[in-house]
């Protein structure tokens, strides 16, 4: 069964927002990073051969894999993967950090990048995913 990256990305984003509303920014920051990863993986699936459907890895390694898979192609997914500042300070191991590791300002920056990324993650039907309202 193929992974539903688009649905997972939106779910992680919504869960992050609930945590952020409770000022639990470390957990919220972790989830928006996962949302971005899922949205990027969904987009790669739509831009490449279906054999790449289950792309693995986490940021920042994921960005290198996207650059490799989309080499010679244009488009917003590749521009995000080439952007050195895009989620540069997020890492999957941050989940082990203390609560002070992510503050409201850092979370908001990640949230804005997440919303941008969710906007490019289009399901194969061409309909927009159930993206959250900003």
C-alpha cells in the first residue's frame, strides 16, 4: 500500500498547530518538520518515476536526495531543495532536545516554510490537498 504523504503532511501540520497553541513549541517544531518532509516526498512522487514513490530520509539529507532525483528539472520542489536556508536549522534528532530548544519565533519561521511547502504538494488528481488555512 503506498504511503499517503499528502494526508500525513496535513495531519502533522494540524497536530503541530494544536501544540503551538499550548506553547509547546519543541513538539510543534518537530511535527512541522515532519510535515515538510512528507509534503516534499509527496511532490517528488508526482514529479518522478513511480519507482521513487517511497523516497527515504530526513532533512537535510532529504534535500540532497531531491536534488539528485530532480536533476535537470525545474519547478518549486527543486528550488526548495536548493535553498540552503530552507529548514537548515531543523534536524530529526531535535526531538531529543529540551523544551527550550524551539521558541515561538523559530516555530513561526518553520510554520511559514511548512505552509509554503504544503502549497506545492498536489495530489495526482490535481486537486489541492486539504491544506490548512494559514
